[in-house]
C-alpha cells in the first residue's frame, strides 16, 4: 500500500512553490523557516525525488515538482471545500 501524502507537507510544498522563498512561505504559514525547510526535505525524502531547485534564497520547481503542484492544488482545494461543507452543517 502506498502511503498517503501528509497534508501539512503538501501545504508547505504548495505555499513554497507559489511564493518561491522559504522565509516568506514560513511567514505565511506562521512557521519558522527551519520548520518549512524540514517539511520540504522530509517530503522530498519520502517521495524519493527533488521537488525544488535551490537557487540561493529562492527556489524553483523541478519537473516533478511542477507535476505534483497540479495535483496538490486540487487536493488542497478539495480539503478546503470539505471543511466548508462540514462548517455549513454546524450552522
């Protein structure tokens, strides 16, 4: 059985891909830069491939990262929709 992707790592990945900076992604996620860096490293290790090219303080997606980002955006949108649907039941 293939392990399920960790939603926190997926969010860190998508945020870093959009922003392109560990520091700014960390600010948006209310995490430390180190926490985002560790999450991305763990995600890359888990998947067995690099998702980002490191270019000094900036990052760019690898081809694998670009492919994953398409799915990650869909997954995160579905998760937000599910949360909204559940919240609507409570009201």
